[in-house]
């Protein structure tokens, strides 16, 4: 966790390390607000460090560390409102926003920081893989509400496909990572383990990215996160016609609910997906998934692995 | 014996005079070097989008002594000496002042400039660089003028002072 504690000024660093001693494992977020005590969020609880109130100087220090003393290089990040640091951790930024012609130009005064600890769950998709493979990988749609582990699962699927499992040899995988969540790339270098045969198009709009990837990298499997828009769906159909296997995730609570969504509806009607994986969060840290086939028959139900309980 | 002492004394004052004149001649030269370095820094920031440390590395490779030493020290000590960039900048500036012929005003300009470095977006950063450059330009003019006025005088003044004191004492 050195990549996180190095961000803080010495004074805060010591205290935070003290407060966390052996709880790094369960830590999810560190939240800093100017003139407010630091907040730590764990898997099951949260607490305020009342003795630790960051002031302006601390914020300047942290931001200097985040930007390598070069804030001028963070134009993009200051517009998007988040940045990825070494190790795939994410830092969310908020504060006073500067606008130009009505669109956000940059966050000028950063007064709120949210450091989200990234934890790759190796093996989350272990039990799932046999259901996605039958004489080759099958087009799969992963459905889940926010915070049910969609991205975690899709990341692990990517890793397993591109490094192979049991008797199945590794495949070329192309990842379109529009929100830099799957690979958490910094300057194009993935911070998570995605296997040996994975190519990542980082921060690229999905619709264009899929076509670019097919043209340039000839992937056997395409991985896409959070489809939804009409354009995405069109590009997805295009990709399927190009003979590429697509595994993608979508926001949703149930298959029935998905059928009512205009964009996704078209996809379902065409019957192009052979497998559906529906995710549920039973309780904190208890993630389960149900697998359906193209006729919406229930194939299997399992707990996601890789989570400590 | 007295003559030997007198000669030594005159030699010393002459040397002091030459040194003074040398400083006067070097000051505009060094200011110009700093200005050039700022220009390189601007280019590295605006066009190559390099982080400060990498920019310092490029600058120290392209500049002559003594400005080279300043950026070399910055490059080597960032993250190492202190995590606070301001401290590294100030310490490097102190060492730089010892080896260069820059005056107090230039030091103040650079000190102010250091406080803005890496804390703004492109446009602001560029403005700060240009502001520092124009301040330096003004100092450069003053330094040139000073050299024109006192440069030759400093040399002869050294010799003459020596002779004068020797004559008084003899």
C-alpha cells in the first residue's frame, strides 16, 4: 500500500498508517475533505479520524504527489474528475469547477478527494468459465446492479481467457476500456493483471473502439464494459458479424427489466447472446451469480470466489 | 623585503579588481543562461508535456555551467531530499547563488517563480514563465548597464587602490 501512503504528507502518513495497521485488507476508500476529519471506509463500517484534519497545505502536497509536481499535465484528469494512480487505485476529485462555453474545463480548487483502493480479485470467475465455453467462447452478457462486481468479474474473465485455463489455450483478447476500470491503465499501461494476450484500448468510446480494435488488433474475444447507448449496440452487432466473440456487461437488475430497455432490447431480440450472467450482492462481500442460456434457462448458481469473508 | 610585500599587496588588490569586474561581466551572461533555461522549460511543458523532473533532466543536458548545476541538482534531489518541491527548489537556488554571479533581485525572481511551478494549468504556467522571463530581461538590462559603467573601472581601480595604499604606507 506504499503507493497510497506515499501521497500523504509525513504528519498524515504516520497517523493513517497507525490507524490502519492491519486493516489495509478491508479498506475500501480514504476520503479527504478540506477542514474536515479524514474518513476511512471499510468493508463493513466507516470511521472518522477526528485528530486528522487536512488543511490547504496538505491538499497542495497530495495534489503535487498525484501529479508528479506537474499539475499542468493533468488537464484531462481535472476535466474528468478522476485519475488513476500506480496500482490501479482511483482518486476522485471534486471542488470548484471552471467552465468554458458551458462545458467543464477543469476543477480549479480541489477540496475533496476520494482515494478508492483497487483490489483485483484473482479467481472471481473461476467457476464461471466452463459455462462460457462450448466449442469456443460464447457471446455473454453480464447483468448486474451497481456494486455487484460486474467489473471485477469481467476483469477476471479477461485474465483467464487470455492466459488460458485447464486444457483450453489462451486467446487474443481486446478490451475496450472506456472508463479505465477494467485495466486501470496509466498512460496506456494496464495496472491490473489481464493476462498475456490482452490488448487494451484505454479511455476510448466503446462504439469506435470496438471497430478500431477489430480492424487493427484482430482479437478473438472482445471485452466491453457497460454497454447501453444505441451506438454501442450497433457497434456490437457489427463486431458480432465480424466473427468476434463479445463479452460485455450492462447495468440492470433482472433479465425482464433489460427487455424493456430500448437499446438493449434490440440485442436480446436478435438472440445473439448465448449466455447471461446475472449478478447479485447478497450481503457485503457476498457476491453471487446465476447463469442462464439463450432460452433464459437457469444453468447454474454460484458464489463469486476470491472474496475474503 | 618591503618591496616584495608591496608587490604582493598590489597583486592582491589587482586580483580583487579583476574578480569584481569578472562578476560584473558574468552577471548578464548568467541571467541570459537562466532565461534560456526558462525557454527550454516552457517548450518541454507546452509541447512535450513532460513532468517537471523529466523537464529538468532535459534542461540540464542542454545548458552550460553553472545553470546546468542548478537543474542537475533539482533533477537529482526531487523526491529524494524532501517531498516538498518548494524546499528542494529553495535549497538548489541557494547552492546556485554560490556558484553563479546572480544578484539578489534575480534570486528573488527565481524564488517567486519556484512557488508557482507545477501548481497551475498550461496557460497559467506559461504566463508565470513569461513573467519571470520579463523580470529577468529587466535585470539583464540593468546588469549590462552596470557592466558598461563599472566593468573597466573595476579593473583599473584594483591596481590603483593597491598602488595608492602602498604609496601611503611607504
